[in-house]
C-alpha cells in the first residue's frame, strides 16, 4: 500500500488548482489548462515541480512573472516549502520570458 504524506497531496492540489484557473470572471488564468505535472517533490524546503513542455509552448500571453510567481507564491504558502525549482521535462536550465529558472525561486509578493 502506498502511503502519501499530507504535504504531497497539498502540493499537487495547489498546482492542480492553478491549472484549473479561477472560478470568478474578474480573475484570469495563469497556467494553460492542458499543462501536465510530471512530478513534484520537496527536499530541504525546496519544491521541485517538473512540468511537461506545454509550460513553454502553450504559455498564456500574460506577464511571465505572473505565471512563474503564481506557482512560486502559491507553493511557498505551504509550511515545508521556502523556494521552488521549476523544471520542464526534467530540465531547469531554462529562461522563460527573460526569467531564469536555473535555480530555485523565492516568494515575491510584487506579483
């Protein structure tokens, strides 16, 4: 029997909720609806989120910082996460709209 830690469930719920998008009309989606999470894990208070290539190819036409920090700021609300490493198909050596994803990102409430 597989035992999943509560925090593992919460991490995935946070990301899935972002992918679902808002229920209210005055808010807008930050992640494409077809985005797939390949894996998500936490080590040393860093959350590693590995998305499929639709993170890059189907990204919405909004400010890249809003996309990235919707993920980072949402996940760092969880008590065991201080930083977030975003990966695409296992690769973190990515620049997404002038934002380097090569190292873990900290919460940024400017977005």
